[in-house]
């Protein structure tokens, strides 16, 4: 009597072991079936380097070296810039594509978003964001070194500048006074109010030409509390002739290219800086046989 051969038992595979979940497992994943931003954000963490190099303006490096170790409050964080309170002075960390303000470390990172929300401390003269150390790779001098010939200095600004000045009342002869400072400093929204940009352009240009106005400089220092910490720090930089590269380039070579580059800074910052610089140049024109 022959026994009937039994068919070999099939071991359940991975898919068959899912049982009633098999149809769902085999379903094509689409944007409608997966919450893409949430799932990606949870599964794939953003990469944060352990160390990055940065160029540092000389005074930034000096302030970091002198700073006491400890945590620092974050004032602003975005994809292009991170600003912290360094003992009453605004210290920045900016991306490779951001405007290189004279109070910041200029990093080589394209995007600072992965650093957002992380604690910031100063340790042994080094800025540390989360676990990422910002190492000073080289020193730079952000002071304006040359002012070229500007043939059209006058209180009448170009249409491109005037359209961004938001009706600010500026002195026709270019000389700033204490009442002007009261009207300008802190005037406008944002981290760097428009009125402050005008004053910063004026101060930096006069300093670059060796024609500081001590009364105005002292007046600005007394009013730093009337504006944001970042703007107050940039005014402090301007007193010393430290400025954005775009302003320095336009002052040295006033061409259409350098003008456009300066006006492209922020919504109104570039226009404010240019207006202030033009006022400073106008204030130094010789009138009635003497300079202002």
C-alpha cells in the first residue's frame, strides 16, 4: 500500500507573516499615504558638524578671548544668522551667503538651520553651539580702508535710495546734530532700524576719512539703549570705521555694480547705509571756504 506523498510545507515569508496587514504593506506609498515632512523630520536628523571654521573680525576675536565662560542668551536664530548676547555686545555667527557684519563670525556653512534651538555657550574663548565648536581660522579687519572720488555728493539721493528711506527727515547740508540723533536712532522696525543704518553709514564714512565728530560720537553712545542690541553693536562698530564689505566696496569704487550690491543688503539697510555715507561726504564738502 502506497502512502500518498505529502506536499512540502511552505515556511511563511516575511510578507505572508503580516497576515491581515499584507494589503497595507504592499500599498504604494504616495504623498497622500505618508505625512512626508513629519516622517522625514523624525527619522532623518539634521547633521550638525562637531567643529566649523570661521573668519573673525579682530575685535570679535578679542571679545571672545576676554569673555567669561558660560551660557549666552540667543537673540535671533535663522538659516543665515545666529545672534547672542555677549556681555552686552551682540555677537553673531553668519552663514556663507549672509551679509558679513563686523560683529560676527563669518562661517563657511551654507545653512545654520541645524543649529537652531541648541544652547550656546562660551568656553575658553570659543563659541560653542550645542556640540559644535566655532573655531577661528583667520582674522580679518572690517575697517573701511579707502574712500574714492564721489562726484555727485549732495543731499539729493538717487531714486533707488529715496524710495527706501520711508520719509526720514535728513539734514540738507549733511551734518548730523543731536536732534537728528533723537529722530533717527531706533527709528524703524527689525533688528537694525532704518534710522540706525543712516547713522551707521555716516559714522563709518567720517571715521574712514579721519574726520570723526566727537560730539556726535558721544551722542550716539548715550543713545545706544534706545535701539536693539544688534543695532547698538553695529553703531559701536561704525564709530570705529568698521562696516559691511558692500559699504566699503561702494565707498572705495562708486560704480553701478557696487551701488546695486549695497542696495541689495536687507530690505532697507543698504539704502540707509548709502544715504548716511552720502550725508557724511556732503558734510565734508568745502563750503564758504571751509570744511564742515
